[in-house]
């Protein structure tokens, strides 16, 4: 504490009692009779009558993409895999027979003439050669079908009879091939019709089965054609036919999302363009929907297709059910650029683009049109008389560059002319910064003064390490308020650990405080299948029978269910873990270099932390395990030399490096002399080194001896944090290098010339935001402690009188590495309790924790 008043404040004894029945441990967690010198101390002062920005009422929502078997085999409740026999040999074992096996003495043949319809042309002919039962069995998705005791299941199939007039037995089987449910379809009545007929059956399971399957059996000899084999639990969400898994939607209901972005994501783009997601293929009778190859593909054992049973109609229905605004995304006439290198069929021609623009216009008509319009009539025909609420439309996903904005501009002109009120969303590319990101924003900002609104929102996407999110909590503080608003369409820390969830929560306090700029934000991806996933981390994990939330899920739930109407002004004060610290080092990349005269000096005290001229060996140097380091004597002098210009021999992000010091070194000036001996680049100068995956280094002569940049590694991912300067390091010449590490700035000098000056992103242990819920008259305090140490936080609420009680929702764990898994699905979850409060009290925030405190203002 810097003054006597703060010292006195932290010596005041504040006793807070908890709700009757809370255990003693919780009492100890939230109350303290003595100041604990081992914990961090903070104060938050809140102006209860103050009013800041209005919080966006669409701030927190969801993003659904069919990845990780999230739709077919996931949210979409269909249990039969390859129900219409359309899988291809190139992507699936056994091609069109994938997922099926013969039962008995039968002949199976895939037919493609006289099919059900043009989009579902293939079907199977079953010829039973004996009077014994014979037919096919389907094993379902991944590990099999889950049957629940006493649950009812709806079976359906299309049949075209040849010469079979008997019973078709439908069986649900367990792992031991025992029948757990069965029923019969009577085909004994002879018919003159040669057309396809649909048959349905309801059956009830007699026992629980985790890895079951479905069989269709002819009871005697004969031949039939079948197609669209389907099995649904009757217990779908809202008991809808062709419905969604009730347990998965229940997890979404608990989030109370304000919007849902759909259907992607990369699948919007396709790979190549011929596989792009086309919304018109996803509506109408499910038997007539055109199957598509999913861009995420899967394996031949578990291929990944989109049946489109969960299509745009079901999506808009789900939004309506959850009270969430739909944010649909359409293809912009480009395939996935990240995958397009060297491919053909990645871009539309100008003429072809007209079809994509018309699709976008027709989608709006599908949602808004009445029965006199073509696409409004199709919606009504499907059973939804009233229009769907549609305000937003995204054009493309993670696209970038001139080709994208050329196409986007055409969409703007067409849509503004017919639907000027639609909120159009453009994109800033696939990353949080860099050339593509800068190009996009520059292009968008160049249209700020256009008479026709160019874009209402810019879709930003980024997946970074937890440390990045802590360093960028204040990212949007400096965004121009007069420019285009932000839609943070995809983001996640790269882990499902408690540490990652806490980092995201800290970041979300920044989103909330800046929701005058960030209007919508969605964690991504939403679902991950524990048995097969193409992307991690994910918010919600599931398999065929169960579902659980990640630690990240609980953070999203806490924030989504505690959104205030406006920000209440607050000031955080206390100890600061800002600035950077760590070892210093030396390094090279495919280069041999000599170093001499190292000195590290504390900037404040002038204390020499380390100094050497390499006249003798220092065993304290640590190595990155790459390189050949040793002391070399020359003309009476000694140098520390990395001798081999073939190193590193792998992609070690630190290069051929050595480092020395302590993790606590901070606020220092590091000087060293360096000379290039041979090789293709220059020098790497590590500093603020935590470990081999977390550090800064000045890369002098990188990119084949052409650039000078400062790079930062976080969790093994390296990014550029400085401007790029041109440079060439000359062989055999000595250079004077100086790196000044301050709490809020890094300065890099070469031969006394300042090359880089970089603002250091602060990492605070405690983050907060305060808002007001006008309906309940609650002050909502969101507190995040990202430290490994418990924090005492003195909360002082001015200008209002409280009722004396507060509810607390707390997320924490025993370790930053805690992660919910299939074996331990609730290792990290929230707990809810009540505490006594007054206008000034101490709250103890556990290490690595997120707390939401709701306290009611007493009505006058």
C-alpha cells in the first residue's frame, strides 16, 4: 500500500457471515478476521448511482458449426448413419454400404436407377435367399446407438417392393446381439404400386444399451428395395419429429444466449467451392435434402457428411425456441482460403456470383416473406406461418484480401437496395492481428463516409493462448467508437482447463466494458464429440449417451445469465503484477555467432544483476537443447559461440538458445556484443524468458537476414509484437545490442540506434466489471482472479444502500490444470451461495477463480 489510508483500510476487521448451512470452509474462504499477508490485496470502489455505457443486449451468444460430429451424430437426433446410402467409396469404407452389415443369407446391392428422388438417387436392394430371417443392420455413429430403458423410438423407412409379401421385423440390439426392442411392419398385402411408400413404427426399449444397433429383417425369402432408414428417439427437444437431442439443447437453454451464428465456420466456404454450404439444400422434406461432404471430412472408418437434417429451417426454429436472434452466414463466392492454395474451383466468376447474391436475398425472403413470395411460401409450407426474426446476415467467413472485398461489395449493393435494414457483417480474416487483419480494417474504414452503409459489423476471429487473453483484456479500450462495430464471432483460449476458462473470463470483462463497440461475441466451437473431434478445445462435450460442460462452458453460463443493462463506474486499485520478467539469453537460427561482454543492470537501483566476459565457464547457463555452445578463445579474448550453423535441426521456437538469470528479473537493461560467423541469418536475443515456450526475443536478421522484429512466444505459439524493419547483419562485424525491459515498455537498440519501442501488455491478477440489472435492481459484480494466490478484495459501494444480502456464483478448482473429462465431468463447476454484505466488505477470491456477486439495492 502506498499511503497510510490504504494500510489502515486493510487492517480494518470485516466479518461477513454466509448463508446458514454453508460449510466452515466456505466461511473461511469468504471472511477473514485478520489480514492475510500471503494473499494479494485489492480495492474496488463502485459508484452505485453512476451510469456508464449501455451493455449490448446481444453481447453473449453461440456459434454452431457442424464440426466434431456436432450435427449428424450429435445435436441432430437421427441415430442411423448413412440413412440414404449416399456415402462414397473415396471417403467411406464400403462406400454406399458404409455403416451396414448383412444379416443371414442375403444379397445386398446398391442401386442408382429409380431412386427416391434426384437428390437421393441411391438405395439398397435386399434379396433374402432363404425362409430364415435376413436383412441388414446399422451400427449408428461412432461407437453405436444409445437406447434408454422404457424410452420410445420412432422408426421409418421408404420401401419399394419387388416380390416380397411378408413381415419386416425391426430390432434394436445390444452389444451382445440381444434384442432390446422390436416391432413388425406388415408387407403381406399385395399392391400394384411400384412406387416408394413410407412406413413407420414406434418401439420401446426394454433396457439401457450404450452401444446398440438397428436391424431390418425380412422374415422369409424375397426381395425389397429400401431407402431413408431412420430411427429417432421420441424424446427430442420439444418432442419434434426430425428433432434435436433434448439433453444437448438443455445445455444451450441454460446459457440463455442472445443470438446463434450458423452454420459456420469453414463449412460455409467449402473445400473446394462445389462443397460450399447452400442453405436451399437444407430445407423441405428431409428425404429430398441434398447430402453434402463435410469440409472436416473425418476418416474412412468414421466419414463426415452433412445430411442437412439439421438445416436452416431447424436452425431458425431453435433460435425462436431459445429466444436468440439468428445470425446466419452465407457463402460469398469463395471457398476456404486457408485450404485453397494451388486448388482450382475456389472462386466464382462475376456471372456465377449473381447466384450467390440471389441465394442471400432469397434467404431473407424465406425468413420474412409472406405466402405471396416464392420462399416465404416454402417456409409456410414447412409449417411456420409467421416470419422468422432476421436482422443480421454474415457474408463469408474468415475471408480476406482484394478478391473478398470485391465480392462483398456486390452483396452490399444488392441487399441494401432491397433490404436496407439488414445488419450486414463483413470479416477481418482469420487472426487477431497481422497483415490480413490490417488490410481488412483499412478497407472497411475507407468506406466510413459512404452514403450507403458498407458494413454494420466486422467479424473478428482468434484462437490464442490463455496468456494472450490476459494480455489483451484492454484490447477494445482504444478502438475508434466512430468506426464499424465488432462482432467477435469466434474466440477461445487454446485449452479446456480452468486456467483457460479464467483467462477467457478476464477477457470477457473487457468485452462487457466495451460493448458499445463489441456488440456480439461467441465462444467457438460449441460442441465436441469425445469419440471424434477435429478441433479442440470445445465448450460442450458429448457422446451418444451423455453430455457435460467444460470449465469454459461454466464461464460462458455465468456471464450470459448475469448481463446488466448498463455499466456501473468502478475503480480497481491494489497490487500489480503488470510488466514482464524472466531470464535473459543468447541465440541463433541456422547461424553461427559469437557473443561477449554481457551485462544486466537493474534500471532503478543500478545494481548489476549479472556480468561476464566469458573468461571462464559459467555452468548456470541453461540450453534449449539445440546448438553447439562453447567458449572460444581468440587473440587473448574469450567469446561464447554457437558453433554450428545447421542448428536448429527442428522447429524449436526458441532456436539454438541459452539463457541465464532468474524468473524474477524485471525492470532491467541487458547489453551484449555480437558477431555473426556464418550462416543464413543474424542474432536471436531472448529476454523475459519464463521457459522454452514462453518468452520474448529480438530477432535481428531473421527471414534470411532481411528483417528485425520482436517476437513473443506464449504457450508455444510465437507472434510478432513489433513493427518490421529491414536489416542485414554483416558477417565478421561486431554489433552492440541493448534491450531495455521496463514495466510498461520494451526498447531495443542496435549500435545505439533505437530499432523497436513496444508497449508491454499488462497482466493483472484481478479483473472486474460492474453492471446494473434494472429489472431486479441488482448491482452485478464480475470478479476474475487469474493469480495462483488467493486475493482479498475490498468492495466499497457508494451512493446506494444495500439490502444486506448477496448471492455469489463461484467457479474455481484445486489447480489451474483442472479440466472436466468423461471420467470427471464435474471436476470444475459453479457453486451458488449467499453472503451477508454491507457497503464495504472484503471478498476473498480464490486462486484461479471467477465470481459473480449480485447485491440488491434497497428501494427507497
